[in-house]
C-alpha cells in the first residue's frame, strides 16, 4: 500500500508539473499575441533589483532597467529612494525582449501614459526628497499625484526657507512638504517651505516702503534685540544721525530701554533683499510710557523730544 501511495504522489507531482508548464505556455502565448498587436501593456512593480525593478506582466515575472522606466533621473539611485512609494504601482510599457529557454522578459516603459498635473500656485504639495545640494533640496512632487503624472522635480532653495536647518534634517527618500511659489523664466517649479517669504521673491515687499507698521521687540537670553514686523518679517533698527538727526544718542538710549514683547510703531525706510530684512525708523512717541522709570536713564532732551513728537 505504501508503494502505491508513493507512486500516486509521484504521478500527482508529474501531472501538477505538466499543468504548470501548460499554464506557463499559455501565459507566454498570450503575451506573444499582445506583443503582436503593439499595445501598451500594464505591469506592476514587485521588487527592487540591481539596475532596475522586478515586475509582473500578464502573470509573468519580468525585468525593467531603470533607464527604461517611464521617466529619467539624473542619478539611478534616485529610483531606489522612491521605490517604497511605487511598489505595487501599475505602469504601462512594451516588451523589449522575450526569450523562452530560459524564460526572460525585458520591458521598456517609454510610452505616453501620464496625466497633465494641475499645479496651483501657493498650494502645498507632498514630495519625496531625492537629493541635497549646497544651495537647496531637490523634491519630486510626482509622489503627491501618486505618480499618475510622472516625475515632477523642483528645487527647494535654502533662501526660500524659514527654517532650512529643519528641512536639511530630512533624509533622502523621506516625505517632505513644500509650497509652490510659481515658475521660473525657464518654467522650472519654485518651491518654498512657507508663503510669507514669497513677497521677497516677487518684489511685492517693496509696497511696504513708506508705511508705518506695528513692530514687536524680541529679546533673547543674551538681551539681544530683534524686531518682528507685522508678525511676519524681520527688521533692522539702525541708529544713526540720518535716522535721528540731533538726538541720535537719546534715541539709542530709548531703544536700548525697550523690553521683550514691547510693541512699537516704525516707519519702513527700505528693503534689504539679500538679508530679507526691512530697514526701520522707530516712532519714539509710540514707545511704552515708562517716563517715570526713565528719569534716571535718559536726559531731559529726549523727554522734550517725545513731547514734541506727540504734539506734531
């Protein structure tokens, strides 16, 4: 009985093998028929291999080199970075080569298959960081569209960032969020990590010149002062004879007496595009009313000047 059982198992294995070979032949024949029609065939990314991806097409495993993927990257290792986001993703392509003994299938996907992206200025997009350089980060927001629009690479320049050190900590292959400021003259996307700094890029910041604006005094632990304009922009408060003719020293004493979180008013005198700062002139009459405590710290001249400014 044992021998008969063993023979039966062997026959089942043979029949199973024959069924498997028959099924494999059917898949290959089916693929050959589709190749003859020259149609674009769907394939699914299944694994990462040296120089390309393991994919599945028409029920058969195949290989597609990175250079035959639907879009090109400057460096091949960028494909390795985005692989986790395209695994199980379906693309379309054609069979470049098919051999039967042994079975080998090579694909290429340089065929039209993507939608046109609807990119909106000032919107934020999710992307994959693919490269770092000394002047910024290269981000592929094709990820935002689930790669249905192909690759969309733009530069997040460090000058467009409020907190570039934070962005630099993101590792290649990780997700990053950017804002689309617009497009350069050669139609390249311009990314940023905020919208507030866009006015420096467009020049709209110049419209603030001549305005009187609220300014908040920010002091750090070392008593160093910074000046936050309208809650958005940083300003500088130069103290010189041109700004405060006849009472520069008194103005300096007043300014040095300011406390953290004090609110004052300043005239915007100029714009420094390089440093992204506004040049300010303080309206001394807007300073907090601490004249009682100032008596021992400033001269009578500044008090007289304050009174003059209030009555002007």
